[in-house]
C-alpha cells in the first residue's frame, strides 16, 4: 500500500511529561514516522485492520489497546510508568511525584478546593443519572 516506513504510536505519558517513546518501547528519535493513537484508529477505520497492518507497527497498536489513556484512567498511566523496566524512568517518576507532593503541600487550599470541585461534578452527574432512572421507572420521558 505504501513505501513509507511503518508508523509507530506515540506512548501516552502523564500530561506533564513530554513523550519520548513509542508504545512498543522504541525511542521517538530512532523512528522515521510516529502518530497518535487517534490517528492510528482513523487509519484502521479507513483501511480496515488487515490493510492498516501494512502501515502501522502492530505491536504499538496492540500495546495501545491494552492501556487506557489519561482521560480514562490516570491511575493506569501512572501504574504503567511505574512498572517499566528502565531504572532511569523509575527515578524520573520518583522525582516527579516528590515535586507533585511539594506543590500540593505549598498550595494545600487550592488542591483541596480542586478536589472538592471534582467531587461536586461527580455528584451532579450521579444525581442526573438517578433522575433519569427515576423518570424511566415512573414511565416519564
């Protein structure tokens, strides 16, 4: 389908960190072509899984499918970063977590307020969901 090199997917990292690796573990500087997860999904939709395999690193695609992104689960992203085999990344993650803890300590009120706002947002969503299910039970629309 194409004479271009396979496209590798950029590995999803915590939002404060600039990505440096692909989903299959290669350095971004070592590959000729890299794309995002969304771009890869669009290629798969356009060409189908089998034809897209000629364009994409399928190890990247399969790895990307196994892990959720930051918006879906920040805990999964942090857990994946924490379980990598590279000791250098462990020390980097340790430094970042120490920095986050120090920022929280220095701005405790702002942090607590942000968490309270998130809790309120979640409770509003739960309330709307409960109202919809109550309407359905009563036969309303």
